[in-house]
C-alpha cells in the first residue's frame, strides 16, 4: 500500500468522532459516542457474523457508522501496536 493511499484511507476514518474514552464510562474502555456500548462488544457481534441490520435492530441507538468506526478503530490499533505474538515461533 502506498503512503498516499494510506493517508487517503486515514482521512476517511470515522472512528475519531465516534469512539470515545472516559474513565467514568465503562472504566475508560473505548465506547461508542460516550454510550455504555464498548467497541469490543461491537467487534464481538461482527465476529459472530451478525449482520449490520441485526446489530442495529438489537441496539437501535447504534448507527451503521458506529459499526464501521469500530472496525476502523480495531484496524488502527492492529496497525499501530506491537503484536503480542512477535518473537513467538510456531
């Protein structure tokens, strides 16, 4: 991936506006727009193959952009953090 393409993708990230942390909400874990819905919950729902429409039906105060922002946030963390598996041989 070229640097220009990476920057273009970064500029489209929604997570900066939608993912919040507050020590008073869910012990500071990343949440959706200050609500008590954690990013990890949204990611777990996606990983369990729930469709966006099913998630929105189960959590009507969420928006499709919240789900996308959660995925973008996870991708950002995966790209920017050191893997806990580095140095482990298979």
